[in-house]
């Protein structure tokens, strides 16, 4: 199968335009599974919770997810992407995984970063892993990368590919940590980061790009530039992520000794 | 305080000579806490369990630990080092932390690597953290680096500095993962790796050197060469590792959400 990342520069608040551009970028390259950035259609830097609320959508029946499902059908692909979700009055930093037949999985960011704590409710759903036929796909969002428990949980639940929409602003961290997440869990990781700047508040945010796809052995298969809008995909064999052996004696998950771990 | 790593090339089986050389290398540089490699005095590649047993020592009263305590007294320093430990008939891949007043902490490798599973009993003691006055020091050995739960457990138990004796043979892995362990846990890590080759069986082992000390922000403070015998120390402030804040909103340990984690 092919997995790909879409690196793009959303225009804040221009939801339809951003969706159009994402779909146009996807159309230039073939992939079976696409990962788009966190909050790819709205932009990131909400001034207030009310602003996020005004741009938030329900996952079921909302514009963004509906357009993603249309695109999934058009390209016969699965698409993971981030959006602000509204549900029963709460606004979440969410991600969906959609395919030609509709929604297949959803996630709400469990580890909120920085001002997000003032904007979003913390995730209240489990880290999801879903079998899309081609692979078992798990989802986490951006800052979840910093907590090894996130990718570990997805791996224990059987994820072969971790789809990781991101809006990274801390230099190098996620590119480094996600390589280790792939290696320590024996999974493929696909981090789709955005590029560009937002300075809608006193604080200027620079998004670092360098979207990357990493193999279970920690090999960097795809690494995009810090600035370019671009989609790239690579052929992977998800079964590589089912074999957790490092050698004839060691198994990444089987060698764990939870009785000795603090949780 | 100063923390330092000793990178050396033990001669297999030449225990007293290896201890002498370690102490001589330490004597060239000043440090308050030294980390020596895993199995620094015996060498690594035991042909059979019986061979490890014949070189194993008790921690209390054994030659290696006694010599390390003498050296700690001489240099007014704490020393962490690896040795094969025999206790009640079992042989462990162990590490000790000694100071001028004697033994302060002990550890038995929890995640055994490769043929070690045929040579050693798996560790049966908790990951240790001990306050040496200058800092709270945790210990883990070599392959423990691959399991994020090890360093996480030490950090939750209050470690400010993780002493990490190693005999690394897998390229780059630990240098990469330990940088992430330091960053994700907000601790200092000191990995003392050995250099040289051993080919006492059909399998030639090449030990990768590149011992390193990393700060809680992931900065590489010390990085030795892949081949040289050498000690190097650096001034650190252990209190940096007590502040787990990444920014005004995020805390490396406080933001964990264990209810969502698989263990």
C-alpha cells in the first residue's frame, strides 16, 4: 500500500479554500492513505475559545468531513485529517479517518498543547485503531508525540501505521520523537505538519514543516522541506509492523515488563 | 555539580586490569558523579552462562564494588558502573551506585538484550532512584533505553539524572532514544558506552561508543567519539530536571493522562 503526507499552509478561517487546496494537492500524487495536518481547514491560532467554537463542526454531517469523504471516494483512498469538532456543546481538537464509504474512526486530542488548553476540551475518547483492510491505522495528534504512552497505546492496540496530523511549532522535537516512536513500537508513522506563520495574537507562530514518514526500523522514508506545500507518498508493507522482533531474542512489545513500570 | 561518562575498551576477563584502567581514566578529569559502562570490568561477550557465573561477584563485598568504593573515596565522587552480580545462585546483569561511604543503590537489568537472555536472570528489583545529596540519581542499563517505560518510571520516581551504563551494539539507536528520553521526561541522561570489538563466539560484536550526556531540553552536552577511550564531565544543575514545565501550560509529567494509556 501507499501512505502519504500532505504538507500545506492553511489560510486562517478560509475553510472551503483550504479544503479545496488540500484536495488539489492530494490529486497530484497517488496514495491509499493520506494524512493531512491538524486543523488543516481552519488554521490554528484561535484568539478565543468562541472563535474555535464558531469554526467547529460536527464530525457527522459537517462540511469538512463531508468534503473529505467525497475526496476519499474520488481518489479511492482513506484520509486522516484534523478539525475542530463540536459535540454537545464542547469543542475538541479532533481528527477523523474517512474512506470511500464514510467515517471510519475519530479521535479527540488527549494531550492539549499550550493555549489549546484555553480553547479546546481535552480528548475524552480512547486512542483509536481501525482496520481499513490495507492496514490497521491508529491516530494521534501533534503534541501527543511528546508522550511515549500515546504511540505505545496505539501499538499495543495493533496499529501498523500511526497517522499523526500536526501543527508543530517546537523545533525538531516531533521529527526526533516520532522517529523513536516508530522504532520503539515497530510501527510506521506518518506525521503531516503544516508550514507558514500565524500571528493573530501577540505571539507569532512559525510552523516547522518537515513532515515525515518513518519505518518500523526508524528509517526516514519521506521528509519534506520546512516551508513547501507538497504531498508525498511511499509504498510500505504494513506487515513489517506486525513483526515486533528486533532479533531472534527480543520483541518490542513482548519484552515489556509492566510489573516494573510506573503508570 | 559535575556529571561525567567514562568510555573505555575492557579486555575480556581481565577484571583487575580493567578496574585499574577505569580508575586511571577517571583520575584525569574531575566529576561528582561518574558513569562507567555496563560490565565494564569483565567485558561483555560471555560464551556460556557458566562463564558469566565464574566472573560474577556479589555486590556486597565483591572485588569490583570494593574497588569502586575505594575510588569513590579517593575522588570524593559517586560512581555508577555495571557488573555481573551473583546472588543466591542467580547471575544478573547489574549496576551499582557507590559513594565515599559505600553502596548507595543497586539495579538488575530488567530488559535483557539478545544472548543475554541465555546468560543472565532478568532483573527482579525496582528501577532505583536515590538521593545522593547533589541530585536524585536513577539507574537503567543499556537496552532498557529501548523501552520508554524505563526512563519514564525513573522520572516519575523523581530521578533528575539517569545514569545509563551501556554496551551498545545497535547503530545510533540509543544515542537517538536517550535524547528523546531526556526530553520527554525532563531529566539529564548520562550514557556511558564502551568501545572496541569482541568476537569470542561466531558473532563479532562492535561496540559503538558515542557516549553522551543530554540535558532535560534534549541538548547534547557531551558526545564522545565512536572509538576513543576517554572520560568527560560537564557541569549541570539538577534542579533543571525538577521543573517539568515545557511552557506555562504544559508539564511533562502533570499532563499525562494514564486513564487513556495501555500498560
